[in-house]
């Protein structure tokens, strides 16, 4: 799902990711991962512009497992950059893969 100019987004359970698009730097963006994910579900968060302050939180009763969620996103040479998260139902946690 693409977003232009939105600062807070809640990803739907069927979502595979979130793309932020802008013509300028995005000052801040907050994304809440799906509230009822399935085991192994992956979510990619990408942007064509720098997001100065990025907040990624788990939705529903899930948590962010064992890793530090990103706090910024910086594209490289006009190519979108991204983060990838995977849900593990065994411990109800989202893990950052990249």
C-alpha cells in the first residue's frame, strides 16, 4: 500500500508492506504492524525519500522481538530503501530481517 504524506499508518492484516512516497524528506512516520498476523507473514517498509524519524510498532498483542526497530530510513541514490519484518507465531513477535 502506498502512502503519500501520511504520518501514521496501521497496516492491514492482509498487507505485505508499506511504501511511503514523497517529493521531499518525510519528517516523521509511524507504522503499526498488522494486529492479527499469520505465522511467517512478512511486511516490508520502504520509502523513496528519507524518513527522519521512523517508528515501527507491533499491532494487537504481538511484540517486537529481540531486535531494535529502525528509527530512520534513508534511500540510496534515488532507489527506495526498505526494512523487512517477519512474524513468528511461536512467540507472537515480529523480527527484523533487514
